[in-house]
C-alpha cells in the first residue's frame, strides 16, 4: 500500500504544480491612453483621472501589475497641462469678474503634468508600437485592460458613423477601425476589457467585431468595453478645474464603484446589486447610469450587440414591442437592470405599467422649442436678477465700474480691494444671491434630466431586445451575447 500512496502523493504534487503554472500563466496587463491633443486641450481632469486610477490599483493590490501609461507629451518638460485654480485669484478680482466682467478662464495657468511612470507621449505610432511589441508577447488566457481618458471626435467616414476617434498629442488621432487592427496583433486567447470616457466613445463598442464591422462577425478575441456615451454624443467631464469634488464624468463613478470610495476618499454605498460580495464591471456600469448626473448616455458592448442583432416586434411575430408593460420588462430584467429601472423611476417620478411610454413622451416634449422647453431654471433666473441688481447698485456708487479697465476699477481690485469686497458682501441682497446661486448649480439641468429618461429607455430596450434575441432562435447569436454578458460580469481583480 505504501508505494501506491507515494505514487498518489507524487501525482497530486505534479497536478498542483501544473495548476500553479496555469494560474501564473494567466496575467493582467494594463494600458492607459490619456491626455489631450495639445496644451490647450489637455485639462487637469485628464491628469487626475489617471492618478485616481493608479490609486485604485494600489488599494486593490494591483500596483505591481505591468501598467504602461501614455499621457499627453510624455516625459517632455514643457508646460503641457491646462489648470484652473480660482481660489488662487484674490477675492476682489473674483468678485469683480463675477459681478462686472467674466469668470471664464479665471485662474487659468499651464504647467507640466504630474503623472508618474509615463512611458511616452500619446500618439498613433507609440500605441501601435506597444501592440506590435509588448502586445504580441501576451499569452492566451491573459487579460488586457485598456483605460482611455482623453478627447474624441465623431467619425469622418460617412459610410461608418461608428468609426469615431481617440484624440492624441499633436492633433493626431486613432480611429476605432485602426484600434481594431492593433488589437488583431494580440494572441487569439487574450481577453480585452476597455473603459473609455472620451466624447463619442460608443463608436468603439464595435471593436468587438472583425474589422469593426458587424457583418464580419465577432472577433476571435473576447473584447468587451464600457463607454461613457454613445457614438454620436459628446461626453461630460473634461475641465481644467483642480477641485476634484466638482468632477462628474463616467470613470469617476465607475472606478469609485469598483473601489468603494469616491475621488475624495469618501466611502460610497457599494453597488453589489446581486449581493454576491463583489462588484463586477457590469455593476459598476449600472452604478454610473443610475448615479451620475451628467449628459452621458453610457453604453457597453452587449448592448451594442443587441442593437445590431436583435429587434422589436413588428406586430406579426412572437417578439416583444418597445412599449410593453413595465411589469413585463421587470420580469426579464437582470438584477442590475432592475436596480437601474427602479432607481430611475424614483428619480424621474415614473410609475405605473405604462412608464415606458410615459418616459418616451417626456423625451419628446423636451426636444421641441415650445413652452415645455425650459433652458434656464427659475433659480438661475432669480440668481441672475439679484446679481445684476447688486452690480447696478455698486455702479451707482462707482460709475467707473461700467468698464473694469477704468483706473478706479483697477484701484478697487488692488489698493482698495477691501473696500470693494465689503461693498459687495455687505449688500443687503448678497446672502440671498449666494443661496440662490448655489441652489441653481445643484439643480439638475433640463438636458441632464432628459438624458436620465434616455437612460431609462435604453435600459428597458436592452431588456426587451435580449429576450427577443432569445425568441429569434438564433442559438449562435444568443450564445455570443451570453458570452459577452458573462465577461462583463467579471471583476477588476480577475480572481482565478
């Protein structure tokens, strides 16, 4: 019996070594493409996005992973970053600009970016070289996570409106179809996950197809992505402001959901919608849709797949229409989709079984130019009226304030600055103005409110089209869709 036990022990050891070998073989690789196209288009928020992502990786114990960062002008010592620090401007100057001039670009300066461990500048050549060298060395089973925090533009190809771009340094760009060619150089078994926050980012959702063309089928590589907005809309977020508390862009919410803390380090309610103890990419995406008060209409690859391969009922089939009862949508929704639909229903005060139709009607009334359209809230109007009233009172006292370049106006922001500050802050309506101004800024704009209806409808549409794809009995397409959904349900830490 003893020899058999020894043999069994040896076999277990060999199997354990093989298992460790396989686990060590599958690795994560990180590629960040960040920054603007020039100093004037390289805002501080793009720098802070990369720093926030680096902090997240460190907190998740992933800082030792290979992470290649391409940002703006690379290691050049020039002042390539646009920064705005209004607090650095003397109070008298800030008040003069607010009441008598313009606050635009107040406190604007340029400095060199402070992103550590940058490999090189962003350029099509450098990114292409990464894929043809390091990318080729990845192994089947590895995962490549690509984070793009940059600018982007619409497609210039009239035949392919989804061939949008990532703007890179020196006013160059990478098209969606060009990125696909770079990805094609990766070994077949490498899984690709992207998070893209540039304008028109949704065009890149089609990178999952061969050549970026749905007619050519899915790539042999598993490619999934999460995008700030659809291919034909701008995205929120790029700003030279250094106050990160004011940042409201896609990846701020996405990374916060995965890490459990916002940019300021404050803990958030973990969006573990399925209560399995961890937050997936898909749940982080849902958290953005539900929580971010922005102009963004986020999209992910599985949703884009449905747009291409599924459809709504045409009246003579077994498919669901896009105006089905809300209870039917909930019946087929995933846990995350239910969280979005129920959460947005509460925010938008939607109720009843006809809420899909009600939401659609809401988007229609807000598109026109009639009396239902309100570009400015009452709070903003009242705040502006009080600001003008305070300014008029001070002009009666100092008529020279009609032009901020008059010698007296200059005195009031230099040698007599205390006098100007006191005159404004002691005005009997100043406190009311400040309260109204703050309230107006915190009120959801009409445009952002409309987007929330669009998000509600897009989520419901995805539920309906997923069920319809199943009913269309194209097993191959449905299995491809399920594989995309499964990949989107994985986590940042990629536990084997």
